[in-house]
């Protein structure tokens, strides 16, 4: 496995070049935004191979009727290159959530910055920021679910695909369901490639209607793996409690 030196541990080469206004517009319009080639190949492979070098915590998804999967590995968020990814993404996504919080007149956004909690929380482990590798094999899946508002600092989550569709696995599509008031639910299938990231609403989001802003619920899932193995990196931001 590659040993990543500190000088190599950048978030991703395209991060400074991304059109964050366009990403915010896509998030507000669709509830998600895909970022192509978010990680470089070395960083993707490094993260994908972490399970061989870390203690494994098996998730409770099957027992909670949230799906069936091989394992979930919780990662220390202070490790490289995760710390750069987390801090950069948090700061870039914060204005979008601030706008959503104002539109919904809610307290979804916790007003303290990531830096305010990172010194203690990153030192002691992923209490407020959860980064983990999901590893799904044939017939594994993650059922539709939604993260409670009370658990989130803000309702955006990040999923980065660490495997190649059609080569490493088949099936395993990233799926979202948008529940709209007094309307039929809208299904969304997000097409991701190796190293791609999707930023998505993990809870509720505002939608501008003809007369006012209304709230929609967003749920997400990963469909059943037909063959092979699928790995992904999930990043969530949580409240203090």
C-alpha cells in the first residue's frame, strides 16, 4: 500500500478550481451535486485499502433494518488526507446550509465553525464528524434512510466512490427519494464514477415554489450489489450532543 507523505496529502487537485456558486445552485435546484474526479487516484486507492490496516467496527444496519452490508469502518478524522477534505468541504458548503437555514427559518446550522470544535473533537476521535468507509459485497445494500435534524450540524453529507462501476462491481447505484408535499415522490439515481463525489441533502431542504418556500424530505440509499465489491467514503457533520 502507498505510504502517503504530508506533501502529497492534498484534498484534491480540482478543489480550488471548482465552481462553488454552480454547486450551490445545483444543490438548491436538485438537492444534490456531483463533483467529478474529486480525489486523485492515489488518495482514492489509499482510502479504499484502509480496512486492511484498521480495526473493523461492524455497523448495525442489518439489525436496524437499514440494509445488509459487509462492514463499516470508522476512520479517525484527523488522519490525512481526511482532515483537508473535511475542513475544505465544510467551509465551502457552509454558505449553502446557511441559506437553507434562513429560508426554512430553522436552527439546522450550528453557528460555530469547524475550527471551534476541531481541536478537542479531532484529538479525541470522530464525535462530531463521522468519516467511514462502507464496503458492500454481492447482495449487500443500504436501505432508504434519512438523518434526523437533531443529529446534524447541517443537513449535507458527502459520499465519494472508491470503486469503479462495471469493473469492480455492478449494481450499487446511489439513490435518492425526494418527498414533496401534496405531490408524488421523486426518485433520483445519481451516476457516480471512480473518484467522484456527491454532496447531497441528508435530511430536509427548502424548495422555492411559485408563491413561497416549502420544505421537502430527502432520503438516500445504495441499491443491491449484483456482483463484485463497492467501497465508498461517507462524511457527515454532527452536533455536540
